[in-house]
């Protein structure tokens, strides 16, 4: 990101998971808590059907049972707390 952004969250899988534009109250977050399991499966199946480069990965995901780590509430709460502090 350009220097005007502050990285708020990252992981070994995603170097920028949340960020803030340092000069304005603008934030971004990289995940989709709004999607339901059935919707996610439909989206992944459409991508497989289109033959996207990651289709093999999506096929493996579709073949596995859905899992909810329960972490989304913590992630959203922490993100909202960070936006209030800035």
C-alpha cells in the first residue's frame, strides 16, 4: 500500500487484511462476513464452472464440510474498535 495507508491487520496468508487511510476516516477489510454458507458454495461452484485458475482448490473446498471457526465476531469487534480509536 502507499504510505498514506496504515495496515491494521495481517497474517501469514494475507499481508493486508485491514487498513486505514491515514488522512481520512476511511477503512478497508479483506474478508466477507456477510456471505452465508449456501451463498459461498454457490459462488465457488460458479467459479469452478467458469474454469478459474483456482478451480481445483474450490472443488476441494466444496467437497469438505462447512466449518465456522467462530472468529468472525472477534475480527469484526476488533476492527470496529480500531476504527473508533483513530
